[in-house]
């Protein structure tokens, strides 16, 4: 009887703490819905600045996601499968931008590819290419802060993947490229898709590195998060609507895809 009572008390405590934890996430979203200017939502949502910022956010975040897949999947393979010296340090460096303060990420990008940066200065001098305060700068900032989500997801899937199928393909004469394309990649497809969705969601909401490295030029670098920040200073209703719009887009995509791909990815890339 005592054990049952202790079990029941523990369950109640965990339930209360769990509900409190859920409220941390739920209450701010409820506040957005309650405070949203529903009567003027249509007029605000179709205004020129919002449409421009939304379109720019969607385009740049999708481009950043494609770039992250093209570069991040091979990087994850290097981290999980290669014998490259210092892989542990490289893995740490490649995920560092997830925890860096956004302004620091922007400053680092400036020092790397700004007009006086390590790579930016030769690009500007030899080819006349200037990245800061351009739309490609937005994409680069989004890739820098968002690609680690894809790398970590795919890296974990590769680590858990049963290698016997790959070994069997090599035994039958398959080249490394053939094995990767026809065995490894199909097996980790759920992880790649999950990582891509997380990367896209993070890129869509990127703010700090973008405003530091790309600025806030209307129609050029002013994405939805930047438009929301500016609206907060002058028009609270507009800021609330923009926030709610970003939440709705991200929540819809993540909820729709979670049951199909995220679970498979967490089980090891669908293997």
C-alpha cells in the first residue's frame, strides 16, 4: 500500500511539473492568439511590407535549406564515417553556431566574408563580389545558424545505421558512391527530411545574425523576423499579426511532418 501511495504521489508531482513545463510553451502562443487584431488581420496581412518580407523569408529560407542539404549531408557523413583526424573537434565547431549569441554569429560572418574579411576582401578586390547587406547575405546567415540542425540529425542517423547492408553492397562490387546513393541515402532519408524541416524552420525565424550581417533593407534583406521587430516599436497589432503568421507557418509544417518522418529519424534513419 505504501509503495502504491508513493507511486501515486510521484505521478502527481511529475504531472504538475509536466503541465507547468507545457505552459511555458503554450501560454505565449495563447497570448498571441488572444491579442491578435483579427478584425484588421486581412488588411494588415496584405500590406506591401508584410507581403515583401514574407516572400523574402520564404525564398531565402528555402534556398538556405537546399544549401544546407547539399553541404550538410556530406559533412554529416564525414563526421560519422570518415577517419579524419580531429572529428570530435570538428563536430563541435560545426554545431557551435547553435549556441552562439546571434550577434556574435553576425560579427563572425563579417570578419570572414565582409569587405575586409578573410575571404570577403579577396572576393571584393578580385571579383567585385560584396556579400554584406545583400540577399545572399541573408541566405548565408541562415545557413550558418540553421545547418547544424541537419548535420546533427543526419550524423545521429548514420551512427545508428546498420552497416551490414552497405558492406553487402560493397561485397557485390558497388563503389563507395554507388553504396552511398543506393543504400545509405535511402536508409537515412527520414533523417535528412527531418533535418531539412528543422533547418528550414530555424532559417525562417533567423534574426540576430541576419540583422547584423545583412542589415534591414526593405525588399532586399528585411525578412519577417526583422519586420516583426521593427513593427514592435511602432505598431503592436502589426507585430502580433506577424508573429502569429510565423508561428502558424512553422507549427503547421512541423505538426504535419512529425508523425511521418521525425519518429523514423529518431529510430535511426528508418533502418
